[in-house]
C-alpha cells in the first residue's frame, strides 16, 4: 500500500501543455503543493529550463533558484518545483525581466513580458465569498489568497485586482455581459472574448 502523497510523476502522465519531450527521460518534475493545481500549473524548473532556456540541466536550475534570483508574486521562491499558475508574476531581477503567466490560444502557458509597473498587481478570480469568525466578510481567490473585508459588491466569479507587495484589493470587475474575459478551462481555454450573456 502506498501511503501519503505521490512524490514522483512519470513523463507520460505530465500535463501535455508543458511540452516535454517524450523520449528525453522517464520522469517529469512533480510540482510541489501550492496555490495552483498540478494540471493547471507550470513548475519553475519547466519555466527556466524548457521555456526561458536559462538552464540546461536540473542542477543548473537548482543553482539559479538557490541564489534567490526568482520571485513569484513578489516572494523569493527557492523550490524549483513551485507551481506558478495563471496570472502569476515571475520576476528575475538579475535580467530585469518581469513575466506574467497567461494562456495562449492552444491552452499552453505563455510568458508574457510586462513592465515593472504592471508587475506590481495581478488579477484574481473570486472563488467564494463568505463570513468568517465574528461575521468578518472574506473572499477566496483562484490562487489560494484570502482577502478580508472585500468590497460588498464583490461576488463569486468576479475579478479583483490585487496589489502584490501588500496583498490588498485595489478594485474589481463584475462578471457580467459586456466585459472582456479569458477562458481558463475547457476546449476554448486561452481564448479572449466579450461576455454576451450568462446562463443561470
């Protein structure tokens, strides 16, 4: 009997959007537990080695992250299996680069270069709004954040703009007809369009 969480991932069962070669080894990096799910994330090792080509081997990636050069959402991450996901901001100060993880139309992660000003905030989809201890209103977001005292207008499926250094909510966009949205699941994943109507 296997006990506890799985620690390995075979290359064949890795998400296809990581685009790892089928024949370059038996194993794939198993993402750590974190804010994004295994099938919806891009571990830092895949990002640095396969996408940005800043490293050729596992050891080189380890050296990069252990020098505390990579920041995800404003925090230094030294775990090379850390799961970065949709809308996360990845900063590499040594090269003065900022990237935002977005989907392309083929449902793969694209590293979109952004300015330093844009790297100071991120958009989060509200998963759930509820009241906690002593009636404190809370909302939880798609990347595992908990925001206390959100705007009373905010409901689930809305989008909030979160300031990265402080984690405070700046403003919000309602999930309603006429607004622009990016699809983040299903066959149309990565497509951007205008919401026409909502089915109840």
